C-alpha cells in the first residue's frame, strides 16, 4: 500500500522504524492534514477520520474545503 483514497482525497503512507508507526499526509492541497496509526488498519481509520473532521470544520466555519488537484475517479 503506497497511498490511501477517501472522498476524492489522496494520502501517502510512510513508516517510522524509530516510532514503530505508520503516518502520512493528504496530498495535493496546501492545508496540512496528517494521520497516523500503529497498524495499517489504524492508519486508514485515522486518515478517514481526519478527512471527515476537516470537512466538518470547513462546514462549521463556512469555508470552502480545498480539493486536491488530481481527483480520484
């Protein structure tokens, strides 16, 4: 697995041997949306939760969410 996709957002997957965890950030937008997990399942869940939180926050603040340059089909 090299990337994650959810609601037209794409995120990368990296691993830190020092911390023994997976981590990543959403690609293609200026805002920093990051996520992490001890397992790939935790990473995927945190990725989805981070996207949902970002979209909810934008709705609450009446901001237009940033969209990635390359949209997943």
